[in-house]
């Protein structure tokens, strides 16, 4: 942003959303590595608000898809491959092909229903 001939930082510099916007450039140039995807995944995963995490993951996916970077399955497999201990990763999917790919790397797999049940169990009761 330029204001009064001074370059001022964008309000999202240094934020998770700023990293997502930076990833868009990397995806388009084709130089976004598996390490970059893992770093972005960890930054998004650290966001305290589940709704924001869902929005951030969706935006990152759309940027990657629009750039023709990879399929979503390939990106998930890349994250699992980059893990030092893949057995500590649990991929949530109902896609049998993706299940087989990540299980071959040592990752666990959960169904979307299991994730929703776990999230519901974490919610404080309204009593």
C-alpha cells in the first residue's frame, strides 16, 4: 500500500492470512516447495479459531488449484511425506485412494464422521 509517497505494510503482513497470500505468489511461479506447504499447514493449524482455520485451508487450496500446482490429494501426501514421524499424522478423508497412499507412508486415517464426533466432544456444554 502506498500512502503519501510512503510505502506502508499491508495490515496482514506477519499474519497467517499474509502467509496464505504469499503462497499464492509461490504457487503461481511454481516454486512453492513441499517444505513451504508444510510450513503453511502448520501456520494455519496453529490458528486458534476453527472457523478461521477452515477458511484459511480453503483459500490456500483454491490458490494452489488455480495455479495448477497439484491436486489436493498430492498436497496432503506431500505434507505426510515431509513429517519426521508420519505415524503422528492423522488424515481425515473418506477417499479410499488417499487413505491407501497415506497409510503406506505410515499415517493414520480417520473418517470425517470421527472428526466431527471428536470436535463435538471438545465443545463445552451449554448447561
